[in-house]
């Protein structure tokens, strides 16, 4: 089934084509036709499954342009995801004249958002806290809302937004359509669904295997006191250019980032205790390549969408299989391949075994490279770079310099000494 088979406007179909999409993903195939008919639903799907279009297409299709009051509201856990979702909605509605979508979130002056809301907006995308702020100030009236979407609902609940979500839902008309999308379905989500949805369809997409084959996955057993040393060995052994390191706690993030900085790695950290301004600054540094290692907690990294992350490091074993899949899904984007490595201490073995058993995730256990092996790997990398230079660059000037100024005519010996010098740097 492809998008042209849907009963939606030709303008939206053209925009979907412009975005480079043709065939629908499983979550889109199973949800869009139901949503177009007005059904409530719970969609369980991982990041990268195409859920933004799954709820975005029906929303854009149903908007009545002459009515400038909000007709749909999408709640997201973070500013980054709000901006991302609003951007996708904007692309879908590109050919629809006078269509307005606005992302509202903390960390940006409220005045600018207020002015846009007063002029009229069809779709509001935002974090629960800032949405409530606008409601309380009288900037946002939800009386005309026809569709509410809770995106990444499990993350919003984990971040403590349940009360805010329920308050927002209580301000919307009871006849609204309520769509709930989440990677996991804990009891809290079931409770919200029971209270605020009308006979929702439950759609679960087990598409984890579909997104993982391009990611090589290794696990390295080590003592907890040797974890940091193991991390630095892996960074060197795999010649990491751009890596995202996940830790389970803010304390762990701070420890890893601080000690990597001491070793002169280009690194910064990201966690929920930082101000939004600081988080934006750090993420821009990572996106722009000003730092090549980012150490983060799961929540802080939500909405971080970067195509060229080569390596994901699980410094701490995630709490469950869903978190693991979510973390490693941040590499191998846009058809590329990726590497995911995990450091496993003795007290994390049970969690590791559970992750490996779940959905037959293929994680290969390996020994941490020794310092001697790392030296060999580094030397091989230097040699490989040297061979590339020989193929692609003119070395005549340098060859003449060696001939004219070296008393040693054994060029192999000279090359070996240069390799030793470079390898020890």
C-alpha cells in the first residue's frame, strides 16, 4: 500500500512525494485509514517507524482553513521533538494556503508565541508545561480542538507530565479524537487511555528487527571499576569520529564527560537538569561537529536527530529492551551502517541477558581490546591513511627531502621510525 491509495487531498500527496516517501510503513498503513474515519487509537511503535506522518497526515487532511482557532494539539516530551514534529506538519501542509502550525515550548520568549497564537493557528505542537502556560494566560483556547495527539507518551509520563497532560485533556471537548503513540505501554498509559479515549484500537508494530540489521552490536564484560578505562579503549580501538554515549543517570553523565575532557577528548554532556538554553547550545555543537562525543541521559537525548552518528556507546546497560532499541536507533540513520557497543558490569548482567533475549536481539560478546592491541590498531590506521595519501597526493617534494637529507638509505626503516613517532602521539 502506498500514499496514493489514501483518500486524502492531492496537495498532501504531492507534499509526501516531495518529502521522498512513497510506500507506507507498517504503523502508517494500520493507523492512517482508521484515523481518517475518526477512531481513537493507541499506536505502539519505535522511533524511526514513521509515526509523525501516521498522525500528521490525518490531522492536516481534516483542517478547515477558514477557522483560525486551534483544531489539533500534539503534546511532546521535549522542545526538540516539538520542533521536529511541527516541521513535519509544515512540510505536509506546504501546498495548503494560509495553513498555520506553531511549536510552543519553554526556553523561548513567550511573547513571540503569544503573538502568533493571537493571529490564529490551526495546529499547536508543544510541551505540556508551555501549553498550560498559554492556557492560563488566555492565549490558547482548546474549545475547538478536534484531535489530540500524545506523542512519545511513555517519555512524557516518565518526565512527570501526567498531571499536566490530564489538565490539558480536560480542557478539550469530550467528542475529540484522541491518538496516543508510545514505544512502551506501561500501566499509567493504560489508565490514561481508559479515562480519556473512546474504545481505542490498539496497534502494535514489532518493527525492531527492521531497523537493527545495519547496526553491528557488541557487548564487553568488565568490572565496574574498569568501565571508564574500557570506554577509552573502545573509543581508540574503533577510531570514533562521532559518538553518542548513554548513561542511566545525571551523575554518571557528569563523571564520564569530566574524565573524557581530562584526557583531551572533544566532549560535552546533556542531561535533564540543564537549562533549555544550555541544552540547545550543546546539541548545536554536536550537530555542527564542534564536539565529536556527546554523553547523555535518555530523556535529554529525546528529539536529537543527527544523521552521522557512527557509534552508540551504552556506558550503563539500559533498563529494558525498549530503551536499548531506542538508544541504538540513533545510529545507522538515512540508510547508513552503525556500531553499538555496551559495557556490562557484573551487577548489570541480568538486565543485559533480558535485553539479549527480548526479540532475539543479536549482540555479540567480545573481549575488551588490550593496550597492546590498541597500539596495533592505531598503527594500522596510520598505515591506511598513509596509503590513501600515496594514492591521492603528489609526494615528490617529500621524497626528495628524504633523499637529500637523510644519511639512512633504508626507506623501510625511516617509514617504521615515522610510524612509531606518530603512534606514540
